[in-house]
């Protein structure tokens, strides 16, 4: 099977540098033993101006999205956030009281909302664009972390929330579609699913950052299985539903959803739906896992014909 360019890059240059705690660089985070009962989950993400956000985006929203992208990786492992390290590389014009007050106000809002705190970091001058990096730490009971490589044939494929709003929000910001504040809000402020507890329920999980199809393919590749999902089962918001006919490919490949995709054994579906109700986080079954030596993800239409797309998702390095 041919890996996406980004994963070829990781396989060739970085996997050789890792120890077992890094999980072969194939998961949302690394795991380290903290004590006899707990493990530490570590993840990191970088956001760069004109790649992940725009110069004129609200500064407090940039700060909150930076945290929430990392919180989503923590949620995908089934962990709870503990703290984070923050690195800022900024042009001269950012070094004002007003800019830093707005930025730290955004950080403070989400620290209180998700119950974690800043542990340290670094700030430097950058002659070009704003660049931010967060390393997030979470905690989980030993042996309970959710992985990407443990899905089984026959498991159902489920997602949280709705898919595609953020990608459409980006089109709205770029004036490629009509302005829609709801979609723009989803682009600015993803909803990390920290409150959903699927430990001992889901067989595998990861977050959706690069597009539903591409991230599901990461999971099937690591679990060495195939998947079938159905176009009409993918949950969409009312705003996305109105744009589905013209922008369906964007909806499932555009990325920035930061919802969770997971596999759940059939005999645990009832308890998963009970947890969905408790946490008030919607769960939708969109397909199932199957044996497939090529680890393919097939997207089927209402009449069970296979839908072909021009791309699988977004890449960090292409």
C-alpha cells in the first residue's frame, strides 16, 4: 500500500529516532508511565500564519484554536488534559500590551473551561509570520489509552458531532461561498470531545484533523483492516446539508473538524449511546470495518455504488 507523502516522510526520517513510548509515531500522542496507576499522554501541534489561520483572525480565537487542536489529540487517546508548554515565534508588531492581553485572554478562557494550566514555554522574534507550538500533557489510567491500531473487522465506525463545517467555514472566510457565521465559528473554535468517555467501549480512536476519509484511512492502515462508510450516514449540520450537493468532497476531505472517529464493537453500541447521552456529545454510526489486505476505505452512495473522489484529505507538507 502506498503511504500518503506526509507518512512516507515520517517513516523515512523520524521513526528510526523513537523509543517505544512514541508508539512508532503512528498515534495521536505518545504515552509514558507516570506512576503505578497512571500514564502521561503527550502531543504537540504547530500552527503557522497563512497555513492554519489568517493574520487578521481574532487573536483570542487563534489562541483558543491552538489549545483545542491539541486537546482533541488528548481526547482521541481517552485522556484528560493536565497542562501544556507554549512556544511563540512572533513578528515585531505582535509585541504590544493589546496583542498579548487578547492572546492570553483566549488561553485563560479555555484553561478554565477544560481544567488545565500553562507549564512553561518560550517566546522569540520572527521576521515573517506568526508561528505557535503547543505541547499538551494529559493523564490516563494505566493501560486505558485508546489507540489507532486496535480496530477489528466487524466493529462499527462512529463519529462525534457533525463533519465538514470547519472546511466550509474556511471557504466562507475566503469568500468562495456566501458568508455563514455558524460555519466560520466552527472553523475558528473546534470542539474537543474531552467529556466523552469511551475507554473500555471503543476498540480504536483518533481525531479528525485532516479530513474524514484521510484520517479513517490512517486508522485502517494502522489496524490492518478495511472500512466501508456510507455517504448518507455522515452527520452534517443544517448549514452543511444545504451545501452538500456542490461541496461534498470539501466536507469529507477539507479537515479541521477535530471531531473523533472511533470503532466500536457491536456488543458495546448500547453503552456507547448511553455515554453519548450522558456527555451530550452526539455519536453517529457511519459504517463498519472489514477484512481487507489493502486496508482500503470505501465510500458508498445510497445505491451502494462506490464514490470516487479527487483527493483523500489535507496534507501538512504538500
